[in-house]
């Protein structure tokens, strides 16, 4: 098996014409995952990354064969700098005259501070698009997950590959990172995460949600929304990608029942 560093030096196609364009950071335990969705000669970039990440992300985009001027939209699912910090760089290099910055209306007031005032006209709300965006023959749908973890948080669903881009939801902080994650067969019945002889991802995933999500109510609502979508692949902005439905169902259940989330942990 290739070492992680070599394995992820290039973009990874995680579904049909859907590419991970992030990188493995051997120092940080918080890995950021931008995604590029390509249809014909058009593309969209989801949660493009921080300013320090810009050079690596753009190099990976070019390695897919996509020119920056083919990017039709930059989608930002919440306004944190780890996924929005490179916005001004992206706007400067993605010179498509039809380029737009798409987010939920609650986010846009904060996103506007990442770019120059004269370029804020590029910003549009997914609300204005009836929560869907046509990329050639491919449709991306947007589902609101308010306060998970910002007021304007949402997730993006690629109908063609049934991939759900979930931003911080399903994320994790861990130094045991790999791009893909599969749970062991006995994870569904395990209640003692400390008994595993090998690394168990659940404590890191659950603790991440306790720290990042504001309340159990917001997290449960998000899990209810996602549980109603026909998902075959979860692609979070942090942590690892889930590619099996049974793993997705299990984590939806665990997160939906999680206690001590955010402000609830102070009680």
C-alpha cells in the first residue's frame, strides 16, 4: 500500500467526475477536503479551502484537466475561513464571465468580507435558485441544515452520483487520517469504544460534533434531513469519506442520538 503522502499527492476521483482536491497534512489533525464536480466542460468547486491551501488546491484542479475558467460556481456551505479563506484567490483566477459565488442567504453577509467590494456582485443565494443548480446535465440540490453549525449551513447533493457534500457534518479531527473510512463489522453493536485493539474513529468523530455543533437539537434536525436523502456517499469537508450505506446509516443514528453537544454539554 502506498504511504498516505504519496497516495494523495494528486486529485482523487471519489465518484464519476467528482474529485477530492485537498491534501494530506502530516502536521495538522484537521484535514480540509475541497471537492470539484465536473460535467462536460463545466465545473463547480465546493468548500474551496483556506488561503494557505490555495496553491495546492489549484494545482490539483489543474491536474484533473479542468482549466480555472471552466469553473462556473464556487459553493460555500458555511462561512468559516478554513473553507472560504481562498475565495479572493479563486475569484481572481477563475475568470469565467458567468462565475458566481453560491451560498445560503444567511451566510452571504459574512462571506462578503472575503472579497473586494467591487466583486461582491458575484455572490448569489441558493435560495434564489430554488435550492438547486444545473451543471450541464447534472443537478446539484441544496438542503438546509440550520445551526449545524452556522445559521446558514446547508449540504449539497449530487443527484447523478448520490454523493452528499456535508461540510462540517460527519467530520472529525484525528491524526489517524485517511481519505476513506469504513467501520468494522462489529461497530454497529459496540458500546465501548476503548476496547478496540486498533484505532477506533468514533471517539474523534463524536467529540468533533460535540465541540463544533451548537446543540443536540440542531444536530438531530440535520440528521433527520440527511436521513431522508438517498445517499450512497458522504463527503465531509473535514475527516474522511464514507462510501457504504450501512456506515452512513450507523453514523446518522449515532450522531442523531449524541448527547452533550455544544451548549447542552454545559448543563
